[in-house]
């Protein structure tokens, strides 16, 4: 089993002048990494930090799971940024930064070293925590997660749509939609009432759409695969054999990369195996971590193991090449908007440039000029694959444009970015002028000069000549630099922000891109 690097006393209790054990269940708050983070502490024993997954707050943990672990550990839970009682800013959701949120909380509680358990996206945060702060980790438990990278197994397009397409839905509708792919069918059939109770607890503090989109973007772009062979921490990897969201192959891959990792595949369980098999998960987690605290883990030679687990350079080249072939194979279907696996194509296509690039879900208003509508339809399909929400408008019907722009933006609760060729910038500017409160930026394609745009709206000029291929290459990097701007929408989940992260009025700012 893995060899632990000793820095201090692994079995010491948390270093704090505040007693952690026996605290009430009410959440507390701390300013951490520029964001107000909600957390709770209960139980006694070696510290165990639990990191929740995509769009869920700490309310989602199974009650029995927490209570039983708290009998043997000092359990620390937190609301990831964007969820629960934590702030919901419009930036800072990168997995690496959310790992720093966790480290800041551990520092705040004066915990020298802790066991780390991450579920789903929380497992990605846990991996990143180990990568950045290896000497702060006693033991690692990764549940129903992936390490990212081109060899990861991503969900099918139908599952991705279930997880991501929530425009205009209520929190209850979203929860019911998601549980069809997170629970196993047999569990839902036999324990519908438990699933209902769980849903009620989770939607008590719903996650706003912009935060969910930014978390999704972060998880889609995450890649820790090349760092895992260097991990020197005892690791337990858990997965359900019926997981449709994060396929069990991902856990098997993680376990094959981390030296000495233990893999357990729980039969007849879906993505939420800790909810479906709570007692079994508690027993496995508790026994594994207790073994670390009591020194019952086998040791391995760090130097020899590091040499044995170095990634194969040739293999790495081949698995980077494979996604490129997949992209070319699905290219026609992707542009046509049919048949392509959204997550797989988007996540793999970025390896043309060697780094993941996924959109943040912002609405994009495409304004084609006469004769370019077909190309703009293809561009729209491409942007959708990359994770944006594009719509193409027909300026010949003014009222239709007004209604479409307003309905899309108000449904999403954030301002849109308008994209138009230089030849159509005058007509596009008219749309912007009529909707300044709903449009933050305008991107002008094929901008050989810098046409005037309405005051109060940021302008971005892409000077490369107009063609579909050039637009597909040049537009996404520009869109990534445009930060989300929220708007007030009746009935929406209001964001909580601090330290100047609240939406600001747009200002004139011209940027140029070759």
C-alpha cells in the first residue's frame, strides 16, 4: 500500500483552540480564498473532510452516512462555492481553486493533516487537493469520480443533457430529472419515498444555474491523470457497477494509476452508491481510514514505485491522438447538430491545442448577415457542443428578435453576448441598443476596421477573415474571457457575492483578436 510522507504527527488531533467535537449541526461561515464558505463540524477522532459533487450542497450527504462516520471521526463538511450557504460568485470555480477553498478551510480549522473524501466532482477536488497539498493528507477516498484526461470515459450525450439542460426548470423538476441517471433503477423503484425525502433536503438550498454551469465547466475541463502516478497517499476508490453518469471504468483507471490504491466496485448501485448502500460504504470507509490511523497500512518503496509508475510517453502520445481521430469521425454529425456525444466531442476536441476548453453556458445571440445563415447554424451547433447556449436570430422579424432575446436571457438569468460579422454590425448594434440591459458584449467577426458599437457595451474585434473554420477557432477563446454578468429575474435563485464579485454595469472596452 502507499507510503505516507511523514510531516508532523499523523495521529494528532486537529490543531485548534476551539473544540471540534460535539459542535451543533448549524453551519458556520468563514472568509476563505476570497469567498464566504459555509461549513460544519461534528464528531470526534481523526479529521475527515467530505467534499460534495456537482451542484449539490452539504445538505445532500446521507444523514446516516454523516452520523455513523462522526462516531469515529471528526467530520468536516462544507458547501462548495456556488452551493448551499456559501457565496455564489461568477468566477473561481476551477477545480484547482476549489481545492484551495478546501485547504483554506482546513487552515481555518487549524487541522495539520486530514483524511479527504470526495464524491463525484468532489472527487476531482480531492485529487487536486492531494496534487497541490500532498503533505496535508492522511488518507484519500474517491467515490464515483474520474481523473479526467483523454482516456477518461465520459457520459453519453443523453445523460449529459439530463445533467445540464435545466433552463427554466424549478429545483424540484431539476432534481427529479437528475435522479433518473444518478440512482439505479431498482433503488428508485424500491425506495421512492427515501429518494423523495432526499430530494426535499437537497432543494432546500437550490444552486443557481450560473453556479451549476461553472461547476460543470470546471469538471469537464479537469485533468489530473498525469499526476496520479506520483500520489503517495493510501487511497480507496469506490464505485457502483451501474453508474451511468461516471462509468465504473473511470474508477478502475484511477486505481490503476495511483500506487497501491484499493478499488471496490459495489454491485447493483448507481452513481449515488453512498445513498443506496450507506452501511456498506460507511464500513469500508471507516475501516480503511482507521487502518491508516492505527498504522495498519502496508508500506511501499516510494522511489521504486515512482519509477514503476511513470507514464509511458509513447502511450501518452497515442491516447492524445485517438481523440483527434474521434473528432474527425464525428465532425459532420456534430456540425449538423445530430448524433454527436456532446461531452466526449467537446472534451476531446480540445486536445488539438492540448488543453481542455469548455463553455460556461452563457447565452450567445448569433446575428447572421444575408448569405451567411447556413454557416451561422453550423457555428451555433459548434458552440452548443462546447457548452454555450447559442440562438440564431432573424433580423427581418423585429418583434420576433425582441421576444426571443428577452425570453432566452431572462430564462437563464444572465446577460448575453451578441456575435455578428462586420458587414452586419449596424443591424446588430440596433439589437444591442434595444437590449442594453440584457447584452453585455458584442463580438465582431472579420473586423478589418473597428466599427462603432453602442456605448456601455464591451466590444471585441476578431480581425481574421470570415470563414466558418476561422470563426470556430477564434470565437471560443474570446467568449472564455467574457465573464458572466447576472441579471435579476423574478423567481430565480439570487446569487450571493462578496469582494467585488457582484455583477457590474458593462463599460466600453474594445479588445482585438487576430
